[in-house]
C-alpha cells in the first residue's frame, strides 16, 4: 500500500449484508463494497469495464460479481475479468474495518 493512500470511511458494516454488494459514490468515484460469506470485505470500481453498467445491479455469487448488462464476471478479490466479454480487469481498493466502519484506501 502506498503511503499516499487516503483511508476514507465509505459505509458501516451494517449497511452491507453478508453475501451482497453495496454501491458507494465518493470523491467522484463509483465503488462497490462486497461483504462475502464468511465476513471478508472487498472493494472495486462499480462500473463494468466492458460497457457502462453498475456491478452492484448484478449478481454476487461467492467471489464473482456478474454484470447485469452482458453477464461478464469479475473476481471481486482481485478484479480479474473471468472471460468474454471482459477485456479489462476492474480496479481494486484496499479495505479495512475499524469498529463498524468500512474504510477504503483511495488515491490522495
């Protein structure tokens, strides 16, 4: 993690049910917070890299989020596209939990 990262509170853990994705708009970014089964938290861009669609309008199954527009899938842990029509991976952001607050490392 770069020293230039800026940790920003984006939500409460109570806002994001386990097994779901939650949209956040902050500092001009559209982000998706994922609360995976088992409690792990991850964050990616919320806009599909293939065509404009919000991933949080799609389906989360395990660690994969499926875009609602063309059914492309991304691994929310790594941002990696899982095949056609995805040609570009998602940007990911570090996440930490402080009490009930979800913080994301954003560029300074």
